[in-house]
C-alpha cells in the first residue's frame, strides 16, 4: 500500500514538473504578430499571434515582440519587462475610446525584477479622435523602472482634458526614467507629453515633434527634464511648462508659433534653462510666477525679447 502511494506521489510530481516545463517552453524570447495571425497560436514566426495582447503572455521576461506584416495589433497592458519593436513594418495600435499601451509597473508579475524596463519602438498609435492616452505609465514601486519610446507616432486623442500622448505619473522618484527619441506627438486634447512625478525622476526628450496639442510638454512635482533638438510648435496653449519644483534644460530646440506662452515656470524651484533655441511667434515669450524662473544662456533667437528670470541667468 505504501509502495502504491509512493508511486502515485512520484507520478504527481512528474506531471507537475512536466506541466511546469511545458509552461516555461511556451514562453519564447522572441514572438511574432501578424494581421492574419491567431492568438491561439504559439506566436512563432510560422504561427504568429494576431495582437500584442495575445503575444505578451507567450513572450518570456525581457523578450521581444516583432511584427511580420502591416496591421493593427490592438491595445495592450504590459506586466513584464519587454520590447515591442516593429521596425520596417507599419504597426498600428488603434485605441478608440481607451488607452493604447498601459504600463502599470506595480502590476508586474515577476516581483523579483529589480530593473523593470519597457521598450517601445516603431509603433503608430491612433486614437481615432476618441482615444484617451497613447502611452500611460504608472507605478509606486521603489525598484528602477525605465520606459523607452523610440521612432513612434502618437496621434488623435480628443476625449477631453485627460487625453495625452504620453502620461508618466510614476511616484517612485529615485528609479523612474523616461526616454523619448525621434517621436511625433500631435493632435492631443490635453498635453503632448505630461510628466507628473516626484523629485528625482529623470526624463529625456530628443529629436522629436510635439504639435497641435493643448500644451506641448509639461512637468509637475519635481522631475528633471532634458529636451534636445525637439520642435514644439503650433500648440493651442503653452509650449513648455514647469510646475512645482520641476526643471527643464532646453537645448537646440524650436518653441514657436504656439497660441499660448512659449515657456512658463510656476512655483519655487521651477526652472527652465534655455540655450541655442528659437522661440518666436508665441503669444509671449515666457512668464514666471511664485518663485519660478526662465533663464537664457544668451544664445537664443527670441526676436529681441529678453527672457524673464527671478535669479541670475546661467553663464
């Protein structure tokens, strides 16, 4: 009887181990999506899935989802470190009435990850004029969390005051990083790129275009934002705004033709430092209030209008 019971136990262990191994094998380091795929497939190159949501559960931690052909691959919530890259293939995320990609770092399933990283490349987000947020980033976890947005197009979020291209509202200040490169953000009912975070968050925006949004780029709560070789034009409100101890370094940019003020700094510790930048044809060049400061390095093109400053301009 004991021998029979032992045999049953060993068989149960073997079945569990086989199931675990099969589950591990089901997650590939690289998976594929296709407009003619099926989410019941294993997401291999020869049997691709149809949507990003279908592929993500079959992609291993720190793996990559690629696209085989042009298509719309749907909205997705990311819960692990992963890359989505559709280089040389038109890959759309149609998110009418909702968010495009949600990145809730607190909901990442592998709690042992100390470096949580999401990389989005070569994606087109289409809110169809009813989208909410194209890329929505949240989290309070204390581990390092990084988001890279490269070579993307974000367009058409007009549901109301919450509609943004990128909304980063992480509060895990010390480890929060956002890098945006070679990306276009346009036609947003609210802010093109909005950073709502705590003091130590770091943001880099380079080689990008923000246009026809209610505001161009805005930060509040203390993040440190570097903007380089970026065009912020033809927005219906402020071009670049720093609130509540946020800081901007703006270099080799164009901040022009905005219906609102070019640069706004509100609150003690809110500083915008501008160099090698053209700022013309805004409703006014810059305003400061409640201890904020907008400073020029003296090498900008602002039509002869002086930058206001509450302190000494940088040398």
